[in-house]
């Protein structure tokens, strides 16, 4: 009798990883923050929605890499498959780490203004005015010079991305454990 895991078990593991990566990709495309800029009258008030991809740019590529890693699971056996499982664990942990990092009002402003990467300076990181999760409002002074209001409303989507990352990690662990 073969110690190779049954096809059904391998299919379940692959579906687990695909569901996790898909959940991350779905969550990253959703609006995680809103910026409302109050311009003096008669100028109109403007509003912008910031997606998770703009706030956490590393998560989507890691999820796509995890999906690509699923083909490597199918194409490998034994030790190479265990290595691929470890890589899936690393991708999932990277997604969880990226999604779990504090998002500041400066990060939201940088995403709205089209800057790449996290913002630095006042309001970044865990400094006063940083936004860590849930729904939190922070007054900011956007690029226009008019006062603005940043609201981080990422809780359901941020949590979904975290769950997706954990599913990818779980699938990677199962691949390493059951690889033959």
C-alpha cells in the first residue's frame, strides 16, 4: 500500500489554499479607508475611498504567489513538496504580517495622493494619530492644504484578509505534513 496521500486529500488542501488566497485578493480590493476633504465654499467637498491594495501593497502579490505555489505542489513530490509547503507557510505569514501592521492617517493620505509605500514622519506608525483598526477617525491636512478627515473602516476586510492568510498557512503546514 502507498503512503501517498489520496487525491481527494490533496485536492482539499489545494482548495483550502486557493480559498485563502482568493479571500485575501477579494479583501484587498475592498475599501479600507475613506478620506473626506472639506474645501471652503463654493468649492465642493471631495471624498476618496482607499482600497486595501493601496494601503497594504505587499498582500496581493503574496496571495498571487501562493496561488502559483499550488501548481508547484502538484508538480513536486517528497522533499520538494515539503519545501513548497514551507514556501506557502512563508507567503501566508507574510500576508498576515503585512495586513496586521498599523495603518496611520499619514499612510491613508499617502495612498490617496498616489505615493508609493508607507508614509513617514508625523502621524506614521504608532505615533499619536495613527489608525490601527476598526473604525477610527483622524483629522489630517491633505495635499490640497484643506482640512480633511480620514476614516479607517477596514475591520471586516482586514479580518477577512487575515483569515485568508491563516488558511494559506494551514494549507502549507498540511502540504509539509502530508507530502509524499
